[in-house]
């Protein structure tokens, strides 16, 4: 996974200022805005003593159809950061061409039918 981009100027100052005043959740959300501006906060949920955070690139889609990056932790800022790391990992995988489906090399002359005719 790649390292965070170096932040200079207003971006770095904003994050440092938020951390300085103890606004950890706002600092984590600002980091998302600077690292992956195409991702947005989709949902924050507190359940059974744990925060659940979902980030999305297409929040207008129904939850079942959307690819989300999720994180959960007892502390809200850490749940947001875990979701950010998941989004960065997914983003890096897409850029490098890595997908969750393995690629198969077909040999000429061999065909397999996987249909169920029952």
C-alpha cells in the first residue's frame, strides 16, 4: 500500500489545527477529503459499543449495490481511519489492476461446460 501523500499548505495546516484542538474525527474526515476526494462519508452508526463507518464513491446507490469501504472500532476517529485505509487499499488495487477474481489462462482445445441442466 502506498504512503499518504505529503500535505503542504492549507491541507496540512487544517489537519494540524484540527489535531491541535483535539478534533480527531474532523481531522480523520479532512484526511479522507484530501487523500480520496472521490469518496464520501456514507454512514456512521453506533451499535453495541462500537462505531461503524462506511465510505462510498456512489452514495446515491442502494447499500446493497454500492461498493463501500467500512471500518469499525470503539473510538469514532479510529473507525473513520480504518474505513479510509480500506478505501485506500481498494483504490490501490483498482489502480494496479488487481481484482478479487483470479485470472485464468485458457488452453486451446479444452472446453468445460459448467451449466446445470437438471
